């Protein structure tokens, strides 16, 4: 299992400029997922710099599309909060409709949105928890609610395949913690199951995309399964 030190990057916790096109402004909404393209020369590309949409009570740059979402109480205050997964346009089929020089290493984001008595507030933004493989080959396979929080599932392969599940706890009202990682390395339907358990493990210091890129360290298990 591969873990790589990762520094959490804050995308944006507040709106930095108004967006008259969609009617959103700094005064109207406090929390925004913002993005500025590297080279906004074309007409369609420029819309990514100044266009937004509102979902889940926050404002999101049109550079992103909502890939998935889950209703869950993140801070144990009995109000329903939301976890959303945003995918940048370069990783989606829509990218071919834009004339942009996109960022070289686009990343999907997991965003925690706290419901503060009816008002939405971004608590954390993570770019280290979701596969960044684009298009139909994306390894992402869903976000699922659990008894103590939620889990994220990734999956890939056919003859040689892997299933990788990361489970998070919301028991700490101030932050998410990693509780377990399970993976199954399979060869022609025969699998090797491995489980790892954690206690109050910080999630900022892991890099799931790197782990997935290395086939979840399944190569040695595939070799063993081939020999059977």
C-alpha cells in the first residue's frame, strides 16, 4: 500500500470577484470554489474565468462539474451536511468544446459543505482523495454513506483488476479521519483481500491518486494468483 506525503491545498474559501453574468457577487455568497485558467484567450475559455453556478448553497466555478454528492452529518450537530466531488473540465468529455490551455495536472476535489442552520459553509477542500483519471476510464466508482461516516470506492481492470475502498469517520466534529482501507487484487476472478485499520488518522498526508496509479500495489499479488 503506497502512502505519499501530501500538503492540503485550499482552493478558495471566499469569493474573490463578482460574477455579473450569473448574478452572483462577493456580497451575496461567501463561499466559492474558484479557478482561473492559465490561458483564457478564446471566447469559451474566458467563460471559465468569470462564470459560476450555485449548488448546495455554495458558488462553484464552471471550470468544475459536480461528479457526485452525499448527504451526511459531518460535524455531529444533527444538521444534514454535504460532501461533493468536483471534476475539472479537462477530465471530462466537455473539454473538447473549449479552446483553453488547461492546467497541466487537473485534480478532482472532495469538498465538505457544512450546514450552519440553513447557511452553507465550506469546511475543507481535498485534492488527494479521488482518482484523476479522466473520461470513461475514471477509476472512481462511488461515495457511500456508512454508520460512522462514508466511504469512497475506486475500481479498475478486467483480467487483472483491483477494488480499493477508503472509509472515513465523522466522529470528530471538527474534521474527517481515516478509519480503514481495504483492497482486493484479482486475477481472472480469483482475489486477494487485504484490510488496513487506522485510529484518528489524518487524511491530509495521503495521496490516493498515486496509490491508484501504482495499481494499489497489486502486482505482487497478481503474480502469486497467476501461479495457482
